[in-house]
C-alpha cells in the first residue's frame, strides 16, 4: 500500500535555486497538506488544499507556492531557495474534515532539503 | 495566537516505569490526535480522541481528552525500549488545519 508518496527524498540546493517537491496519495482523500519540521519547532503547516481546486495558506507560507494538480497530487514549489528553508518537508492527506470518523491525517516519508 | 504545548519536551525514563506526557492547547478543538515518530521516519497515527472524556488504549499507551481543560494526556505504563520515539499531539481548531505540538522526545533506558 503506497499511501502518501513524496519525491525527492533528499535534495541539496544552492541559495536562489528553485525546485518542486512532488506528492501523490492513492487513498482518494480530498484534503492534502504540506508541513515542515524543524528541530524544537514541531510541525508547521505551510499550505493546505481542502479539496481539489482549492489551496490556502497555513502558518508559514512565505517563500512557497503550491499546486493541487488533481485530486491525487499536491506539489510544493520553492521559487528562490533560502538557507532558512532547510528543513524536512512532509506531505500529508486526510479524507476530509467532517463530523464523523476522526479524519486521521496520513503522512508521507518526508523530504530532506538542504539549502547552502 | 493558537498554541499547542507539550511537556515535557524531553523525557528519559527507565524501563518498567510509568509516566505521563501532557498536551495543552489554547483554543477550542473538538478532537485531538496523537502521533508517534521514529528518528528519520514519518509520523504514525496512534490515537484519535473525538469527544470530551474520551479514553483510548493501545498496549502500554493510554490517551485521554478533557476538552473543558483543553488538555490531553498520554500515559505510558511499564515503559519498554521500543516506545522510544517522539510523540506529537495535534488539534484541529478550524476546518482542515491540523496544528501540531512541539513534540516530546521519549527515551526509554534499559
């Protein structure tokens, strides 16, 4: 069972370069998320997509853009990478936010990004 | 400002001992999640607590939720080395926005 798949797993960028993190889920979930994880900071929400065709900013959106390409795929783009964007990035998905079932959020394996 | 605070941030405990991790949050949330993360790995769902007074147990872990106090606890009974990991709580104060705590790094010593 694939679940949530992210690529690449590791990437080193030079300051100012751009790149896109790809994410796909095969659980037919409506909602998708991008988080970053930094030591001592827990996970912070960058952007989310409540449903196909919509995206919204989270806690720390500056320096990022997203695209919900279709129901399965949600990409995160760094247009001009900065050292402060060195982090571990997690893509996640959930069925939706509703009244029943708890709507557990499922995470990908993470992408380790270093900006030098 | 919404805050989800966990304490302790670091916990080193002996095998066989009991301990509790606390998760306090500053705004209304009708549900709370607990996750586990092993080093270098993704997050794995442990518990979903959907209402005030909810209690869930799995093996040596038991989670509870008090929505009036805005507090959840994760109790560890007779810890074993395999429980060493970082534990996160998360609340959902608004539609779609899961907000995570800073995590509690647990190390169980043999």
